């Protein structure tokens, strides 16, 4: 596994090798990889970067941290709620691992900002665009992130569960819907895998119905067939990050053979680093296909080592659930609408 390489400003990690692109989500994942490997000082460097920008970015204007920035640290100013949720989850993990209160104010400010996006129906808006305009739609995966990231079980969580049940739950399929207004993309792989990892006693059938995303593709780099999961039912690409998510979900469900099978499939697409000796990782996708919703993946998605795929591979190999410490929020059973 490639140890995430430091970006030019030596605080955050670039999302892909030989790139100039930094993602908030990828840095939250990288910090968790550091923690799983006992490298808490390296995780702290990620948190220190954001801690130093709490007033200038998180609490400034519409609030929240930018979803993306370049390798010099210049933000795009697109404030995506779900990615901020992942940073909060990473901070929760850091405190759970170390007992440190160093980032309590940062975690509190992130919590307040995330909760401020809750609508009257219980769902959370997606964030703000670069101009500061509220994104008045609700992304299923981001709402899952927020449910886990905000500690405990409060009216906030109860209302959010009500939103899930009333607007996103498909009772016949026993899954949350990713895109209710677009039947062709009703379901998304990460909603299946994250829901299972996030919600206590979530139906394990979510891992079986995820077969709708299964496919086999020829690796661009290695020219061998690799089986894994697509973003959606297009089944035109093996998404390595999502396949890593499923390997962890299988492991949590006690399906060790399935987990090991897909980890070995991922390993068939392992890439040696062109920058660092004795390191390597995984590309975002095995082949050039389309992402969720049918948009073409960017050039290099199937060629360059990226953080997200490697991070989920490590989580599965180590048996670490990034949602784990808040998977059981002492929810009343009557609020668990997914139970039979």
C-alpha cells in the first residue's frame, strides 16, 4: 500500500500520485489510514491544517471546509457537506484512539455547521457551491455520513432517520435510494456498503442486492480480467474504492471468503509507485468507464495510484470500520425502520 505522499505544502495528501489535486474526503481517509497504522503524528498534521483554518474557512461566510483545493492549499470554495462529515468522523476516530481533546473545538464547529444544514423534513442539504449558494438537494451518502459523524443519538438523528424512512427507503428492496428522481440510477453501490457499515443491524441483504453492480473488466494496466463492483447498474467499470468498501462490509457480516476474494481481485490490479521505492497502491478504477450517473471518468482514473482505493483496501485488510465507533448509537429499536 502506498503511504499517502505529502502534498507540496506538507500538510495534506494529494488524491492521486503525480497529481495537483487535494480532496477533503481523501484526506479524512488518509488520516484514518495513519491512525490504523499507529501513525498518529501524521494524522495530526492533517487535522492541524484544518484547525489552523477554522476561523478563516470553516466559520467564515457560508461555513464549512472546501471540498477540493490544489496542492498549494488554494481552496475551490465548494463546500460539500458529506466530505466535511468525513473529516468529523476522522476527528472522532482520533479522539477514540488517543483520548486527546486537542481538536474538540474543531469537531464542535464542524458539528454545528453540519447540523445547520438540516431541513424541516429531517434531511440535510448538500452544502454550498463556490459562489456561496445553498445546494438545495439532499445526497443520500452525505446524509449517511452526517448521521454517523454527529456524535450520539439526539433529535437531529431521529429526524434524519425519519427523512430516510419517508423519502429514501425502498421497502421491497430493503435499501436506501440514491437518486429518487432518476429510476435508471435509483441505487448506488456506496449507499449499499456505507449503510451496512454505518447502521446497527442493517439488513445483510444489502450486500446481496449489491450484485446488481458486479461486473468483470480487463485492467487497462495489467490486461487481466478483474471482478468487482461498479458505481451503478451500468456495470461498465470496476470501481476499486467501492470494491474495497464491499470487502469491508462482507468482513463485518462474517462473510470472510467473499471479503478475501474481492481483496485478491483488487490485488491483481496493484500498481508499483513511479515515485517512491517499495510502495504501490491502486487506481481509482480498473478500466476507463463511467462514474455514477453515466459521466465519463477523468483521464488517468484507471492509470494512477489514488488514496481512496488504497484506504478502503487497508480498512478491509485491517478489519477497521471507519463508521465503527458510532455504529451503535443506542437507538431505540422502534426507530430502526430497516428491521423486519
